[in-house]
């Protein structure tokens, strides 16, 4: 099985006139999209450009709202990454597909809106979906929302399904930027979930090809039961047939399946690495693996790709090099009033590469391309770390940096790195390993004194410790790579676990970096701190100059 995300496997490099006309003729022209207006709408661009919490090397829209990554695709030498975009700062606002392109996975140019709701089956939103090349034509499949937040419960109570699946095709497959997309006349290609399932949701299609057939999984779930990834197949990408569940969640005490959100698997993503099947779901950035036969996944093991509650709605693609590249939405961790006041919310994670580890589970690392951002660096000499170590390292600080560190944990109970720290430690974020609990952790309890970062419920908590089980063999050092980009922190540990977090120190000088060890002595083996180059000079990540490479 290969997921066709790359033109190398299709005839896309030269779509024939006949193919193009047959595709174009069968579409309804997309609405006249106010692309420039929407993405160019920067009421407070000055304050955005000067907002020290806005990241500088992460992809995001010029302003307003971003959530899920959608339809990553490698086509004619360009990476295309779409994302859920809204003109208001709210997850319940009407969603569009924002569109960005890159030649190196790192520098992005925002092109504008690829998909906008139009009267009909996506009138209240173009939600999450996928992109593939079908007979040489880049094609999107996504969920159309016909409900608004207020009408959803009512609609479902009346047995009305408020979600549809729709297809859109590139208006000009010879345009490497794929600027314009047309919704096909046959939409919706699916208008309701199977009758046998009392679905609490039915969205976020993900597609792949096996032989001549397309397969699609759609996120679903039943109250009291839990998540279900439904499986469909098609020969022509227009007419889809329901087969059976690809996988069904096992009873899980960690999620409350009596509530619609707990009962649903959003954003399923399915692929094989060296023939081993992996089903990713949004909840907990979790994945399931086991065996795949008769188009059913028999689950044997599960893991998590990112252990931070900041990350959600993971999505992958296979790139031209055959790598499995992963992204997720990094949500804000401050109250919505603060987000609205800032004029922006939501950041795309850094691209990561997933690999098959010897133990059959997924390894996760930042893509090597990120090294292109490295500028000056400072190496820190090997040293002992204990309770008497200084709070901060001398002559090194920053919030647009990468830290590479190797620590011997010694007899310490906890050891790690302190970032975004004020000189007096009044604000600081800790990332480290707890040898007793055998856990990697990110502790944002003291990250900010801003009251806007205090509240939050359950897994949507804004500040506090979060952890990931991680076994280090006796004597195995803790190896961390930490990317700090203003309010974003992404940590990678020993190729085994990753952690995303968001922090908003009130003190602009909370830029310090330190080492800590508690309950014993640890030892620094090696440490380098790299200054990273922003991908845009004004924190807007939208300028055309980004693409001049
Ligand atoms: N966000 C999308 C849905 C998806 C959810 C709407 C996950 O399609 O289920 O913006 O964050």
C-alpha cells in the first residue's frame, strides 16, 4: 500500500488536455473567494508583528484563527499544507481551508483560502480532510458542515446528520501552486453515516490507495461505545461504498464515552511503515498498531506521538523521499479573551518525521531540514548539576532557539533544562526526566504570572505538569532537542517521545536557560544552544519573500 501524495506516482507532471477538460467540466466553479481580503485582513498587523508571544519559525496565518492541519500534499516540488482557518478567534467559528506552500518544509508562504463554505452541503464550514493525486489531478476530500454550533444538538436529536463528505479538485493541475480549487458537481459524495451506527460525529476523511482501489477512513463514534474509524472504498473517488469499521476503540477509562466528544475519534489517519499498520486519532495524539488483514486493523499496541495537551488533530503525509511527515495543531493555553485581544490563535507544529522503531512502535524526530534555521551557537562545557547549580547559564538566552543537550541522570530524582526563565526564577518552564516515575515531563506551573494562563479544565488545563512514560535503560543518557519559539516549546526526547507546550511569560526578559537536578546529582555531557533564524521578519509568516529561495 502506498498513499499517493506525490506526483511521482501519477501522471500529474503532464495532465493531458482531455483529462483536464473532463475534470474541469464536471465541477461547479468554486465561489469567488475573497482570498486576498480574507488573508490580507490585518486589522492590527502592527501589534501582531510586535507581539512577542507570536512564534517566528512556525507556520500560522497572518492573523485570526488556525486549528487542524489539513491535506498535506507534495506536488510538483512543493509542499502544500492546508489548515483549518477562521475569521474569528473561536473553534466554533465557520471554518475555511487556509493554504500554505513551501519548497523546504520550513519556510512557508501563505497563499490564501483554498476552500470556503458555499450554500449547500458545506454551508457552515469546510472542515478537516485530506489531499491526494487522483488520475493526475490534485484532489481534496473533506467534511462539510451544515450545522452551526447552536443547531448541532437539535439536528442530531432529530436524527438529522449534520455532516457530509465532499470532494474538490485543483482547477489547474499544471499550476504548481494549486491556487484554485473547484468543488465537484457530485457533492456530497457521501451524505450520511451507515444506518447501523448511531454516530455522534462523522468527519475528517483520510485516504490511501491499494492496487486500483481508493480507501478512506472517516472518524466516527457511538455514545457509550467509543471511537470508530469507518472504512470506505472507491474506484473513481466519486462513488464511495461503506465496508466496515477499520478499527473500533477498546473501552478506555481515560475517556468518557458517555459524552459525544469522548465517544468520537476525530481526525483518523492511516498508513503503513514497512508494512506495519498505524492508525492515528486526534485523542491524546494516540496511535494504534497491530496487524492489518482483510482491511481491518487488529490492535495489539498503542502509543502517543505527542504527550502535550497543546497538540491535537495530528495529520501525516508521505513525502517524495518516502518519509512519513507529521503535523498537529498547537492550541493556545490562555483564556479566549486573551486570544481575542491578541488577534491570533493557533500555531502549526514543526514538521516531524515518524519512523518505525525496533520495538515496532513509532519514533518521532524533528525533520532534519530544520537545521537550515541554525545560526550562531554556543556550547556549554560539561559539568556537574545539583541543587547548588546556578539557576541560569551565563551568556546564553533566547526565545528563538534550539537546544541540544545530553544529560547523565546520575542519582538525581529529576533532571533537565529550564527555559523561558526570569533571572529570579519567578517565571520559568521545566523540561526533564523523573527517574522515579520513569517519565519525561514538561512543567509549566511557573511559566507565567498572567492570570489569563491560569484557568482551563481537565485536559484543556492551561498550566501545570504533564508527563510521558519513557523508559531509559540504566545509564542511558537523556537526550533532548528543545525548540523554543516565543510561546511555543517543542521537545523531542531520545527519539522516543515528543512534547508540545505553550507559555506566555509576563516578563519580556524571561529568556534565560538553565540546568536543574533535584534529589541528587546529574551531569551535563554536552549542550549546544543555537540561535534560529525567523522565517519572517515581522512574525507574520506570510510574506512573498519567504518563498524566495
Ligand atoms: N476540527 C475540525 C473537525 C475536526 C476537529 C473542524 C478537530 O473536522 O473533527 O475545525 O479539531
